[in-house]
C-alpha cells in the first residue's frame, strides 16, 4: 500500500522534471534551422544592403541600430501592397546626409533621429515585412572597418563573413539562409 501512495508523487516529480527541461530549451520555437543572414557593406560613404537572394512582395524594411539598448534607433522603409522586389538597396550615408533615394516605391517612412550617428552603433538588426522572412544582424564597426578591404561585389553576411554571389549560391540552405529563403525543414 505504501508503494501505491508513493506512485503519484513519483509521477508528479517526473512531470515536473519534463516541464522544467522543456522550459529551458534555448531554441526559439519557430527559429529557422540555419542562421539567417543578409549582406552589408559601405561604398562611397553609403551603407548598402544585399539580401543574398531576391525578396519579393516587400512592404517594409526595418533597420534597428543597437537593438535592446538605451542607444537604440530605428529607420523604416515602406512600399504599397502588393509590395516590391528587393535584393540590393542603398540604405544610409555615413556622413549623416539624407538617405539615398531608392528610386522606387520603397521610401523612408520613419527616419533615424536627426542627431543620431549610426556609424557609432555596435550592431544592426535587419528585418523584412511582406514575404515570409527571417531577421538578420550585422556588426557595424566590422562593416565600416573592412568594406574597403573586400571587392565591391562582396558583402559582410554577419558571422559568415564576406561573401560574393557564388559563395551565397553555394552556401544558402547549407550553412545559412538568406533572409527571404524558406527554411528547408
């Protein structure tokens, strides 16, 4: 009889252990199976974006500098539905001048604060609205410091380093996902 009385306590303890272990899972429930990336570089004083593969149906782009800190600032571009195709885009000037004209329907909706110097930021978090996409992050000092050391067709893809079109084509869906590449899993 004592064994029967102890069984519910053992079962509850086992369930508690399973719940605690599940709560400690460090992967986000909907995290992609590979790291998402986007490419950045600075040419002629302009921060440039390369998504790595085309993003179709984009209705918004957001750059958040120093995300989650007191120094955080955001710039946002929007386009009317059904959205536009984005693969390469000039984003910001290093001299604090006005954002480069995108030459199309994707226009600055929320500019950076007038006195904000994005070149002093530590990181950029980048996201795409419209198509199913993942966000990406890049190190600002590294982009500023290393862009001149790499050919103009190479962009810094976060932790993956400086990549050109053949590198991106070869590694996309193997060691990373470009921001608009569907997760193969």
